[in-house]
C-alpha cells in the first residue's frame, strides 16, 4: 500500500495490526512486520520554468558535480537536487557551490562518503 495515512499501529506477539486510511477509506491490516517510509515530491509552481533550468524526469533540478545547473550562474543545493536529502549534505553542497561561484578550485562532493 502506498500513499496511505497510518492511523495506528498496535503490536502484539504475532506481529502488528495497522489501521490506515487510503483515498478516504479506513482499512485494518495484519502483518508480521511493518515498514513505514516516507517519500518526497518536489514543490513546484514558483516560476522556475521561466529561468530555463532543466529538471529531471522526477522533477528535481539537474546539477553538475559543482551544483551548477544548465543555466550559467544558477546553482542549486539541498533537497531540490534529489540527491541525499540530509542537512549536512546540503551544507557540503553549499560550500562547493560558493567556492565555485568565487572562482576557487574545489572538489566534487563524494556522496559515497556521506553518513
């Protein structure tokens, strides 16, 4: 089940009873184990399309290894890039973008090394 609002989870010795609401309908489910996860959708409608900045197929802003978009002088960092959506990653991306804007030599962010 996706796009469900979890109303309650009650654990017992045999697993869990989960009450969810999907499309206005409440359902009760039994499961041995429950995985609850969240997803992100980009927020749109801010006029970005008039800048010519390219978005990928999922709506994230495309950037190169130095956070530069396809439009010269426009950089993007953080959640809007669709990469690791963590505050410390956005901070590191911001440093790279700022260094690049200042004309400094900088290394691309190594996402594999991010905790």
